[in-house]
């Protein structure tokens, strides 16, 4: 049973919201680095809350999700616009 992969910002946001409300983990493909030039990494995260990060170099703030990153084994903040794919984490 393959999970549906979310790629659009609204779908990713909604899936993150569901994961927060249901205390579930998700798989993401995340674009690292400035200006989208960095490599992509696959992560398993457990989202906790949304946050608006103030940017010093722009008048636009950035919507992010605070989550536990299972790869790094610590809490991290992920910019939602850099999440290129998201799917539910199927636990055995």
C-alpha cells in the first residue's frame, strides 16, 4: 500500500498539519542550502508545530515546521517551501 506523495505547498502544509494533530511521522525530500542550490536529503520527521521565522535579509517571513528529525536525532526547523515531497511514514 503505497503512500500518496504530496508535492504542492498546500498539500504538504495540510499533511504536516494532520501529522501534528495525530502525532505521526512523515517522510520528506528536503532541499538544503541557500537559493535551492543545495542537495536533496530524505528525512523522517515527527512534526510538532508551525513557526514563522523572521528573515533579516527580506521583508518576507518564512513559514517553517519544527520537528524531531530521526536522521539527526534532534529537533530541527524545516522551511516548508523546501519540502519537495512528503508522504506518510508507514510503520511496520
